[in-house]
C-alpha cells in the first residue's frame, strides 16, 4: 500500500487546516487508518485513528479539535484540524494497518507549522 499525505502548511494559532492521505488501494479494505505526528526533537506520537467497524480514537491533546474521516469513493483519509495551537506543529504522517491495529505502511509526512 502506498500512502500520499498532503495538505500541510503554515497557519496562525486558532486557524484550521485539513490533511489528506490518499491510499493506493481500496481504503475500505484497510482495517485501520491513522494520523501521527512528530515534533522537532520528539518521538512520533499518535494523533487519531479510525478502525473499520469500530469507530475513531483521538489523543487527549486533540480531542474536540481534530476529526478523522474517510472518503471511500476517493480512497482518502482526512484529518480536519481546528483551533490549532503552536504545540500542534510537527510533521504529520498517515499510517495504515491492513489487518490489525499495528501500522504496516506509512506515508511520507507533511509539515504543519502553527505560529502564535
């Protein structure tokens, strides 16, 4: 599976942005789609995921502000990010777990910079 992430950019605090992750195969057949991020000098961390037939989960730091969704017709997962904060800055990666919860495939990452 190939994943192509896009949509990153620079935004001011309080703003919104939507990331997209296009999959090279039928996204409906993928068990888990997730978004992760890595801030400078920090480890990659979980942001949000959607598991087929089991709903969505979010990191506490983004609950109520971020929404993960899937468009099956476009084989694309999205991360809608609202009320952005400077601490949301980092490289955002999408990941796919084909059969379980573990991520087997990663996209290339897209940079988000939130300025105060």
